[in-house]
């Protein structure tokens, strides 16, 4: 029996997400990001393809490393302008029935108390089809605009994230008992006060004494997504995540990454398959191999090297404007960029010394992730090969142009995957968590969030919280 291939779509509430410069392509509609119809149409398209979900990235800040400022980023629309992703989800949920939604939101820029309410509200409005991509943020520009000098150090941000999740779990899982809402018209009691509990949290970073403001939603805790690549990020994912996104450029690197995550999950007492792992991929396909490559070559003509380097400079903390495009990458002083390019070179069948221009050319379609070009059968073969080799569960599909890339996947690739029996033809019933794992809507008992289901501080009538 072939292993199922799980798919998410990767988008962002902005013009240029992972394919810098391609907003100039005559068929690209990324500039429609500010119209609700773009998002509702996309959601219906993805539901037709039976995608697990739409994963919406976000940054609160601007890429201002390249050229020592923001001009190139603004000129090329490198993830700016960018709108709030949370506003999109209820509208997309209203026109779909099975599609899930992964919302990116940073623990660095909002207190957990109002955030927990926002996620519960979305879980209610989507009938339990929402997930939260937990990020700690990496752009100092975002921190400065909130009055901070810079972000906390990398590992310290994860320390904050651990406590942030603890507060949220207490609110979602432990504050309201299942039978708290009684709606007793005769007695005039909507909620039984003895079954609503203040969480009494006093930690290093947060103090939250009171109750959650929302009654229990279908999942209580949203499905937890995570995309950290560092050792600390992987450990955080192993402890909390139920869907994990990676961006390995080769199947060999992906195998190591997936194996490490599953090992870490086992060590913290979780089933190593209690998280679905998706690797970033951009698929360019059409009816035939020839048509797919012609499409790829046409797309690549619109890619912009400088736009790609604004992204890479921001991701890696190195001002690549200081180097000539034809400078060998060995002359760029950055351990981060050396490790990334070493990985890219493994994916390059021609090998050889990479230049700054090579980095840009890699990034103009799909950003950090790999891309595959070919007929539906060739792309499906590629996906199955990577899954069989690496133990990954599926792919987080980025677009070259939108919605064109997603249309091609739904019209050409999905039927091939369904013919092979590795893609669903219908959604399973229930919440997003039930669709992903086939169990109940709540966090499993092995998840750390489940330990907060019984809190000992009842809120009696008239108590302040």
C-alpha cells in the first residue's frame, strides 16, 4: 500500500512571498492579496484539491539588511506591503467545509491572554479547522517598532515561547470544564460558575490570574504548527508541534531532519508520528514535461536577483549588497550562509563553486526550498521518492505565481496522485486535528498541553478575575 502524500498550500497576505519579482508576470494575481475574493477563491480551489490546509506565513517587520536599509525591499515588494493574516480565516471558512487554516502569529509581539481569545474565536467560527504556527520572530525591525532595541537572543525567545504556550494551554484546556455551559433557561443559569477556573499563572515572563474569556471551542487548543530549524527550534517542535514545516533542499538533508525530530519526540514521551512533517516544495507542472519546462523558463525570466537577495539578506543577517553578483560564495563572511549554500550545492547536479548570483537564481522561484519541474507523473514520482527516502509526511507547496501554480497542481498533479491512491478524494469528518490524525478533536494525553486540563482554582460567584 503506497504511503499517503499530505499537502498544504503556502501563502502570505502580501504581494511577493517566496518568489521575488514574479509579481510582474502577466498571469500573477498576488497583488489581489488585499481583496477578500482572492482568498475565498483560493480556499475553494484548495478544497477542490483536498489539501490539508492553507498555511499563511507572516512577518511583523521589514527586511532591512540588504543595502543597509529598506529601499530595495519596498521597491521589490519583498513581503511588504503585508496585511494581517488573521482577518482572512473566517471568510475562507465560510465558503469551505473541509480545508484547514494555519495562522502564523508571533509570541514576541502580543500578550498570550488576548491571543488565546482570538484563537478560540477562530476555532469556533471554523468549526475547529484552525491551527497556530508558533513563531518567535527574527526581524529586529519589528521589535524596534514596538519600542524594543532588538529581538531577544534566539534561545531566549524559545524560553519565552515555552511559557507563552503554558499560559495558552491553561486558558484553552483548563479554565472551563466541558460541562460549564449549561444554558438552563428555567434556572436562569447560562454558565455554572463552579466549573470555570482562574488559571493563577505567575511565571518569569507572564502573570495571568483569571479565567479564559471564551467557552470551550471544538478543539480547545488549535492544532500547533512549528517551523524552527535550529536545534532549539526542533526541540520546541518535538515538545509541542502537531504539524512541522521544514525547508530541506535535498532528500538527504530532509531525512536527517525528519529523523532528528521524530527521535526528539520519542525522547519527550510523544509518539514520533503525532506530528505531520511537511517539507517546502515548489512544483511547476503541466500536461507534459515539455509544457512544464516551457512554463518554468517563462517564469524564471521574471525573477529578480536583487529582490531575492533582499530576502536572503534578511533571513541570514548578511548584507549581500556588499558583494558583486559574481563573487564566489566563499568570500561572503557568514557561517549561516556557508551552511545554507553548502546544502544548495548538494541539490545542484552540476556542482561547482557557487556565487552570490547563484543564490539569487535559486531563490527567485520558491525561496529556500527545492523546486521540481515536470509532468504530473514526474512530479508525483519525485514526491513519492522523497517520502519513501526521508519519512516526511508531505509537502508545503509554495507558488511561483498565484493562483496559477495552485491551479496547475489541482488540475494536473492532484488527479495523478489520486489515481495512485496517495491523495484523498474526500475529507475525513471532524476538526482539523481529527482530519490529520484520525483520532479525537482534543490534544492527545501524551501532549504537554493535556496536563493543564484540570486546574484547582474554582471561580466562585462574585470572585474577581
